[in-house]
C-alpha cells in the first residue's frame, strides 16, 4: 500500500508539471480522475496476492506519463487557459464589491471603516 501512495504522489506531480508546462493550472477533474485510479490500485493492493501487481501497475502508469513528457514530440495540450474575456455588451455583469456590498455604477468599492 505504501508503494501505491508513493506512485500516487509522483503521478500527481507529473500531471501538475505537464499542465504548468502547457501554461495552465491543472483542472480539478484531471487530479480527481488520477486520484481515483490510484485509489483503485490501493484498494487492489489490500488483497495480499495482488499487492505487487497493483504497485507495478501504479508505477507503470507513472512511467508512461513521464515518458510522454520527455519524449521527442510531446502531445500538444489544449488547456483553455486563460479564459476568454466577456466582450458581449448584452451580458449584464453585477456591480458590487466584496462582502455583498452594492456599489453605485461608476464608483469604486468602498472599504469598510474608511473615513468619509
């Protein structure tokens, strides 16, 4: 079980490095899916005859992900980052500040406790 935990940490590190290299933060869904896979490997490792197989499977997936990074032609990754700006004039964006304060249109956010 300890080996699968190390493989999980290494796998999330590889995934995070790949996303940062592509210019975006890793998405929660990507990290969740990878964690789910390693959780299934850990569950399989609880059965003593399958412990070695589950650990080798987890490290094999890490090796495959690492080889995609250091390979000659890494696959291009569409990140969708940074998000597109809202240029549509028909979209109504709320005017307001933090803590639920409503600020009149055209004025900056008022800081609480500031002298008037």
